[in-house]
């Protein structure tokens, strides 16, 4: 009998610090990330009536990560839409995108892709978010977690994972191109103002322009003419890379006068006309290619 000596009450070795801190985000943020507040009056809120929507846990290779899932309350065999977050994580806007997909008859799921690196929802400085969290998220991890989200959907009796599409915004727009080169099961991708070129690094070894020839599914790129972070010459480089690779089903649309984040209705950059046209194009592109 061990008695009550606190030094020998447990025979288990201490959990290493790196393991205890492996998942820094275990629950999704409520509302909007602090870095984007106050939100604008034009912010769209999609109601949950007729939907089954809420937070879920997605099994991944090294545990589980939180995610947001939305689908019609009735029916089954819904096509699957993977929704990839902006730099602000899975906050209210990304959740609303999932609900919009659900209203269109999709099983939509947005995994929290920063779960291991940190919670950005309470950070107020965008450069701080990028430097302390986003820059530490490896592309390889993101690809694996998106695969896990697709597998989660495939195991649901309500989803038809053979009709898989992916869309993403800002940081997530870049990820869409990479995922289209990664997953042979993907039917279509729609990238909203995602960076196309960049320096190779340990975390981001390749960029969309580098994988144009490897796309396994067509991608529709939606970009803004006045996007200060994504110069039009880089958009043209991507167009030329797609053309050289014979990826004729992929295309890029540039909206005149639109800024970065033109789909983000909760931000001053919102361009209603461009955003609505882009959403219509997304739905048509998914449908055309079987997603």
C-alpha cells in the first residue's frame, strides 16, 4: 500500500510541457475576434432555423481539434464544403459562412487550424497574430487537419464526401490552392484573395504558383483589383502558371475597385456587389464540378 506520501502517490511520469501544450485551443471563440471589432452595421447574420449547427470535435492524427459544423436539419447525402479560416481563426464570420452553405444544402465544416499554435481570438494586433501564431502553422499540418475534417464528414451518415469542395478567405485562400494540389478526392476549390507567391520557408515550403501544375481539382480564384497585399502582377503570374500547366478549368476573376477582404461583410473592406457575385460564382463552380 502506497500510503499518503505525496511523492509516491502517482507512478505515472510527469507529462512533458510540449505535450501538455500541444493543443492550445480546445474550444472555439464566441463572437468575433477582438482584432476585427467593432464590426460594421452591414454584418450578415445567418439564422440557424432549419439547420443543425454548432461546435464539434474533429479527430486528428495527434488528438482532436474544435470545429464548426452546419447542415440542413433534415435530409442526408449533403455535399461537403470545407471552410478555411482567415488569420482570425474560426470566429463568428467563418461560422456564418458555414451556415450560409448549410442553407444551400451543404454539410459545411470549418476546423480550427491554429489549435496547436495559439488562440488568436483575444489578440488585438494583426501583426502580433501573424508573428506569434500564424507564422508558426506549418502547411503540412494544415493539409492533414483538412483531410481529418473531410474524413469526419465522410463518417457522417448525413454527408456525401464524394462531393467535396473547399473554400477559404485571405490566409485560407492560399490554403485552398495548396489543398487542391494535395487531395485527389477534391472536386473543386474557391480561393478568396489568397496570396499566390512568396518566399519558401520551413513552415511554407511552396506557394500556389509553385503547385499550379499539380492541381488535382479546378480552382476559382476571386481577387480584388485594389488589394494592396496581393499585387496584380502576382495574379497574372498565377494565370500564366495555370495556362502553362494546361489547367484550363481553373480561372481567376479580378473585381474592379475591390480591396482585400471584399467578402468580409463585418469589415470596412466589404464590397457587397463583388461579394454577392463571388458567392454566386462559388456555388455555380462547385455544382459544375460535382461538389
